């Protein structure tokens, strides 16, 4: 049997990225994935004959440019098609469109509010500076400010010097973004309800929080850090679906010598004398290696695969308190024709309208989003949910048969702890709510639906293994960020078990198809300082 230096539990995109970097450094790496394919939540599938979907995650933006460059992902098949607009339909038949073209975007904003059009450039520049300020932290192993370890003390000092070099106004702005609600922050800039609603939606994604909840301004910034070709807040669609991202990273890992083994579910991480020494598979097979890396979330890793008996009590308590609170679902539709949004009726046929090659956001106001949250915080599906929609077949015709289309709908809120539990009837209720709400803006939608796939947080947990269906492996809240993610004193990818590391998005810098956690974990294992 082949001897390995490192065993990685979980073939999600972070586990694959970690494997690629370790293999590139000459380590003998084995990735174990319980499902029949690698990719975790970033995978594509022909769900219905001829219709291919990015089943869970669906857009590309947060994937770090250094990973694309260092792993040569375009050479391994990654091709990202830009999403250059966002359409927000409004109840009065109007719409707000946002464009990547500066002049076109300014004219559209001025149509709603001349003041907002003036403020938008300054707002964009500020968030660009904030994204650039935070960007170096994404590839940094967070130091523990309470540690007396000289290396960590040095990193704390280095971090302090970095922030002291920031202009005072930028430091103040960053602090506001870390602590304020998205709604309050945007109120300081804009007056248009449609603009504030659409912008604040970025602050609630993946959280069981409303736009007026403190801390959601940072989640807004987190999503603003999406970067394609050096442009912040640029979003794209991976040709072939998000499975193409995972496939490219997997190919990069294999090209460097990493082995990938699917249908190999790990039931236990072996611990001997407070050291990780290998894993046990579901069938009882034991595999040994001096280093084990888990891409699973903190709950599954420590309370499941390791077991409380091998861990300090305070650490176990911290992991038990770690919040997941999945709140997102997906509805994937196979369509016989494009939806015809009434707000676009006078602009020509949908297939000739460039707005259909961008995103569509059902977020007409902050109040709309807050009411959707009101339902969820009491354990109900939002009666009028927030939706982020793309039509991948408009960018990549291979996703659907000729003349037909696929629509991907990300939805909030669909709380994991829904009243009565997630039965089949509740799943269909969720799907009906999404379709009925969207049909208010595109009346032909119902008659155009050929097939429907409804995915709840319970489905995400069951299929992909994300606890409570949380797409970020844990909420991105202040008490679960940076040196507190996933637990105080254990944010540097190491764990209380020697030789055991974490590389999933339950570690810093968090979730999204980013890859940073996998890369950072590999650097920690290799002893490379960011």
C-alpha cells in the first residue's frame, strides 16, 4: 500500500486546494471523499436530461486570484464568464439596473436619484479601498492576541503595524463596516430604497440575520471582496457550472501527484497519544499518515470524527457553541423559454436583452428583506423571500438544450430549524413560495417550467455534509471571525490534536467558493509565513 505524508478528509474545493499546494511542495497526498465525486457544494450535474445545473453554489467571485494563478487553473480547464449586470425588478413595474459600464450605471442610478448617482462613485472607491485593506488578511493565519508564543506575538505586532499604516479615515470606515448593520451603513450613503435593498442583500447571504442586524455590513464587504481580473466586486459564471472550479483544482492537484479517492467515507480520525495518526473508513479500513487535514466543518470534525474524549473541555464547549444556523436554499428550474419580466417588456425580446446575462435580485427594499427575516427568526419560510437569480444558459448554451434554459435561484430565508421540520410537503411549500413570488415579476414563469429541483438546508446537510446546511460552514458573525474562527486560540488551522489540521471554510477567512482556507492551511502545514 502506498505511504502518504498527508491524508485530507473531504474533497470540497478547499480540501482540493490544500492538496494541490501540498503536492506542489512535494508531499505525498491522499484526498478522501465520501461521495462519488469531488467538489463538495461546488459541483455541476445534469439533474434533468439535457439540463445541467450548478446544484448548490452557482457563481464565481471570491475564488482568490493567487490560487487561479499559482495552480494554473485556466490550463486545467477553468473559464470564467463575467456577469456584468444586476436587475432588481420593482413592484410598481419599474426596475433598477446596475452595470459594469460606469457611464451606463451612473445614468441608471440618476434615473432613480441624482444624489445616489453622485454618491455611488465615492461609495465604490471607499469599498474598493476597504477590500484592498482586508485582502492581505485573507491569506494570513490569524494570530491569537492572548498568546505568549513569540511567533504569534510577532504576528500580532505585524498586524498592528499594518493597520497603523492605514489612513485614519479608512481605519474608521473599516471599523464601521465591522460593527454596523448593512442597512444603517447604506443609509449614510443612499436614499433609493431599491439601491439600498439590493446592496444590503449582500450583507445577509448565508446568515440568519436581517439587513438591520449589527455585523451585516462586514458580510457585505466580504462579498464585495470578490475579484476577477483585478476588479473588485466582479462576479462570474464558470463555464460548465461551478463543478468546473472543483474539477480544475482537482486536476491541478493530480498533476502534482496527489491521489483522489471517492466513495471513501471517513468514520473516524485516529488519535494516539494526543496525535493524529490516520483515519478509519466506513468499512473498517485504516489508512495511516503523520498529518491529517479535515475539510469538514468544525462540528463534524471535532464532535464527530475526533470525539470529545480526545479534546480539552474548553475547546469542546467552544465548538458546541459555534453557530451554523443555515438559512439558505436553492430552487433550480428547467425552462421551455426565458422568463419575461414585466419591467423589461418594452425593451425587446429577452434573448436579445443583455440584462438576462447578468444577475436578477428580488430585493426591492430594506423593508422587504427585513420582513423576510421576520418570518425566518420565528422558524417560518419567508413568505416573500430574497432571491438571487442567474440564467446560466444565457452565458453558456451547453447548460440546456437548444432554445431552452436553466435558472438558478438562491433563496433566503429557509431556516434549517423550520417549524415542523423539513418534510417533503414543507420542501414543496418552499418551492411554491419561490415560484409564486417570482411569477409576480415574470408572469409566464409557471407555464415555462419543465422541471423543478428544490433544495433545503436539510438537503444540503444530508447531501454535502454541511452542518445545518450552512453554506459558509458557520455564520460569518463578529464572534466567529478572524482569530475566533472556529474557536479562540485555534484559528491558525492547527487543532488541539498534534498533526491534525483544518482546511474548510469553518476556518478563517470563511465561506464562499474562495479556496483561501485550503491554501492557508497548506501554508501552515508547510511552515510558510504569509
